C-alpha cells in the first residue's frame, strides 16, 4: 500500500494552522478576558479585594495569555522542524506584553468603579 508523499506535509501544515489559530485565540483572550474578569470582580463588590488587587489579577491573566503565544510557537517548532516559530512566537509575545504595561490611569479607573459599587 502506497501512501501519498504529500500527506505528511499536509498534516504538518494542518497542525501549524491549528497552532496559529490557538495563538490568535490566546491574544484575543488576553485582550478581553482580563477586562471582563475585572468588571465581574468590581460588580460583585467583594469587600476583601482592593482596586490594586483586582487590577493586578487582570494584568497577570492578560500577560499569561500573551505568554501563551511563545509557548505555542515553541510547540510549532516541533511540527515544522525549525526554530523559526519559536523566535516568531517569542517576538510577538514580548511585543504584546510590552504593549500592555500597568498604567496608573487604569488603576484609578478601577478604583473609581469600585467606589461607585461600594457606595
């Protein structure tokens, strides 16, 4: 029984496409989930959490999702038999994390929302 010679290459491209979709999903999650989580924590009005704690949690979740891009690039390297996906994933991940530093304005916005809910 003869196997089509291109089957392995097609399978490798399908795996790579799946990994690219996973990386895109991680970026989208990193953008939307932390804000949603932060808003849910504010709306519940938990007395135990302060604004810096809520903001810190959201930032950690965001950075973790952005770091997942580099891990997915590392896994893609095994699929492609090349180090290039690791380098690309790391560069994208570093750029995403660098583009979302903690900002005082965001923390103040969280504090204002928290004050409105608790008032």
